[in-house]
C-alpha cells in the first residue's frame, strides 16, 4: 500500500498539485476506487461464469449457482388495478439462506405475509414504481434489527417482468464495513488498481483521460498510450446514446465532447455515485453493454479535481435477463409467443389499426383430432407434431405477423394492415393448406388437418377481447362443418353466439328450476316378447325456449362442464324411478343410463353411482351404463380402471352405437362388456343394403361368440324386426315397439306393449 501512495503522490505532483493536496486526492481516489470495486464486484463477478443450458434447466442453474439472492414476484392488484402487494413465485437457495426461511414458507404467499418486517414502505414504493413504469431500480437497504434477517445491509436490483418483478439482492454488510475501513487507510498499492477485474478510467475535469488500468485496456481494445492525455472519455461512448439522454435545452452547435461529458458526469458532479448502463464503443467498432459507475474526485475544500469511471461488461447479465423474460412470455416447446404476450400484441395491433384506419385479422387455428393422435402415438410424437405445425405457421405468414401458441393444439395468428375481407379469406385458406400435408413422425406418416376461425377488426369486433373470442367461435363453426376448413365470423354468428349464451344461461338454472326430466324407451326381448328394460333419455323443457333438443343442449352441457351435475341428477333419478317401476310392474327391469366422455373423466364417478344405488334400493345388476366405443380410445388405462370398479359394484356395461366408431372386438375383451347396441343406421339399411346387413350379422355372431347380448336400436318397421329375429338378435328398441315416454306413463306403455303379439304378427 505504501508503494501505491508513493506512486500516486508522484502522479499527482506531476499534475501540478501541492504535495499535501495531492496526498489527499490520492487517498480519496483510492478509497473511492476500492469501495466501488467492492460494491460492484459481488454483483457482477459471477455472471460471466454462468453456462447457457437448455430452457428451464439453464434458468435454474443460473439462479441457484448465483451467489446473490434472486426471486420472482407477481403483482397483486385490487379490483381497481392498484398494486396492493406482491406474491412470491420463486426464490433461489441464497434467498432462502439470506432470509432464514424455506421455499415452503415463502413461495405462493404475499410478500407482506411472508416477510412483514422486511417490506418497508420505501421498498414497497420502489417495487410499485418499477412494476408500473418498467424502469429498473437499484437500491441499498439497511435491514432493521427486528426483521431477523442475517445481513444488516443488502443491495437489491428490481426489474419488471410481465406484471411482476425480478429482484436480485446481495449481502453488502461486509462491503459497507470495508468501505468505512478503507476510507481511513492512507496507502494503496498500484497493483490493486491495475489488477482489478473491471475497467477503471480516470479523467480530469474536462473529460480528458488521465489514467486507465489493464482491465480498461482489455475491455476497450485501446492501449494507455493511445488514450491517456490525448482524448476525451466520450470517445468510448455512443454519441447518439449520449445526446438521447441530454436535456432538450442543450445546444449541439457547441462542443459535443464537452456536452457528452457533462451528461456522463451529471450525477457524479452532484455528489453521488452515478451508476447507469451505457454502450461502450471499442477500438474495433464493436459495441459492449456496460454498467458504469461514475464518481467525482474532490479536494478537502470540496472542489472537483476529476472523475473516476468503473465499468463492467454486462453482456451475460443482459442475456440471462432476456432469457428469463423470453421464458415468461413465450411457449417453451415451440418458441412461439405465449398467451400473455399475445394479448398485449393484439391490443397494440388493434390500437394501431384504429389510428391508421386499417384492419386486423385474428386467426384461431386448432389441429383436428390431435388428442386422439397424441394418445395413440404418445406425447413425444405429439410434441413433434406441434413443433412442425408451429414451423409451418411461421412460414405461412409475414415476418411482421404474430404467431402464438395459446395452449394444447391451439394456435393464434394476428395479421395487421389488412385492407379487404378477400385478403382474409385467402390467408385463411393458405393456413389450412399449409398445415394439411402429412408429417413424418418416426416411421409414421401422420395426416394432421386444421380448423381455422377468423374474425376481423373493426368489421365484426370492436376490441382485442371480442376479436379473439369471436375468432374462437368461428373456429368451432369450422369444426362443426366438417373440419379441415376455415370459417370467417359473420353477423349471423353474432346471433348464434347470443342464442348460445342464452341457452347456456338457461341450462345453468335448469336443474334448480326442475325443468329436466327423464323419458324411458322400452327394450323388448325378441325371444320371450317381454319388456326387459328401458333406456333413460334426458329431456329439457324451458318455459320460454320450449322443448330443447338433446342434440342441442347435451353438447353444450359437455363443453361447459354442466354435464357433471346433470349426470349425477340423472343417475339418482333413473335409479329411483327404475326401482319404482320394478315394484309397480313386478318385473325385474334393467334401466340403462348414458355416460358422456366428460362424466367418464369424473373423479368420483364410482362413488356417485354407488350412492344412487344405495339411496334408491335398485340392485346393481339392474343398472346398465351405456358408453360409446370411441370413449374407450381416450385415456385407456384410466378408463379401464374406472369401468372395472363400476363392474365390481355389479353394474353392467353396454357399448352404444356399436359399428360407427373403431369397432374393435379387442376392446370388448379388455373391458368385459355385457351388451352391444347396434347403431340405428345399420338397422335402418339392413333390409336394403347388403353391406349393412353383413355388418349386423357379423356383430351379432361375434358378440354371441363372446357371450355378449345384442340390442338393436331404432327399429321402425316390421321388416327390420323380422330381419333381426332371423339373425337371432337378443333385444330391440325403437318406435315400432314403443317411443320414449315420461316416467308417469311408462307403466301403461309397458303394459300395453304386447311384445308376444308383435312377434307373432310378423
């Protein structure tokens, strides 16, 4: 240290200062330099060593290996959009160690709840300011003793991330203590400055460089002989960046070097350590993002004698922050824009179109039958399909258009500067065409088509929210009309959407208002002529809408999830009414209840059925669950387990509409089916179409070979009934025998339905 004092005195005397005055300056410069080094070193020294690993693992590796504490916070807003707190979403190990709490005690809780003594009014104000303005802040904070946090001083940097914050903090307690000690020291060695791991450059009051260390030479590419005493420090900075931060009153006809230097040292001249991010221009013309701390060097009288600049390359830190931001705003599988960023970009596109009088077209793209493909080939293959679909969508649009993945197999494309609806139709057709070619997945060639819905601003939507919602409605219309096509939202769909919302609202109150009922259609034995069972069919009569077709309200109940509560009511009602009819008719009737795909995924389905049986007194063998064969293809393992549990109760399993789906007899063995129901379309054509007749014969023969009973649906004529009897079909139902009737009429209908006379008459 004494060596540095001697060298520094010589340097200062060479500058024309008195020895005692120079001595003071050297002490100040050295103290400031090492203090700034200690402050900045802990913050930036580890960033350069972080490795770029894959997706989420790189993020965790970066944060967990960082010596600083790091956390992610989400803003908690009240009903008026004001920030009232911040919720902790992630903390690294150093953050847990620093505050003395585990992740379980912190993550998912509000900051004020988890760390009430740490969140001061000042800190909360800083957090709110960054969240609202997006301007990063770096603050030093003295931890109150009662907060029970290990460090006594911390420095935290706050950066906005979505509607939240990324907060990095480090323990600077020792740095603060060291700063006080170093201010009392009188000597330093020249090696402390020369071997510092960051750039140090000293200037005079005019900005002329007077000294620089080895790290400064390495960072800038200039040697000391080229810069010291020859040029202003402003030669290292971007002139446009300097002028952009200047006050409007500056007259650039003056010396730009002097004005630029005044901008660089504005904070330091006011007596503070001015720390900002600047772009450094190197000797070879390359540009490096740096964090620069500028401090004025003053004499004992307070007169500024020069300035010291300490700069650190923050390229790696910026890349890490950009990567974290990308993770938060983009889909990790495809790299496309995510849902949150899509919303912002759609709002921006609409505002721009409103300002310039143009149109915005929003396309919702949904892959057809993707779930079936995903379940059949596996999720890895499904991911490959999604990646390929994303690639094709990118290639199908302009570079200025937005392509996003909003979840599952659904994508959104936002196109700006659209001038006519004809352009929209052309773009939609192009998207459908680009997605239709086969995709090679391992050894398979998979054909994946897409349904595309389009809505145009301002023609059919007044804002971004309705633009997306109506494009989604148009996409569902495209699916209903056969898939592999596009549909543009029109005025007619506005009425359809309104009618759908009206029906959905009414359906939500149908149970409470006792508007739902069950009708029962008899099932006739073709050997004895007796009514052996009945199928429960759901009916809805609304006071204003009238009798609503099941084809309308059941798919709506499926989509909205109302089918769960309606299904539970149907099981309970069918069991109670079935038991009552058994007692009334003195017959061992079976009641069949249809089960929808959504109900099959219901976690407590077995318990619901068990409760309905116990409450009604109906024997389990007299309840039959009807499912479609297509339902067996989805989530097979889970379905098998659930159906096995239902059969363990003694309940029978029936396959409805057999022949219209996959028609795989292997599933009949796997699921231990009791009955098959031949679809009415085959029954209707069996008398005139040899192929349909062959299908019916095959189903009956193979079912009997597996000891499975067969029921034919939709019998409308005596000719159809004769055909079924000749083929040894076990049972039949249809309007020729009896139509569906309310519970109160079933006893009379079953009594008047003389099955034996019907059979004898044919």
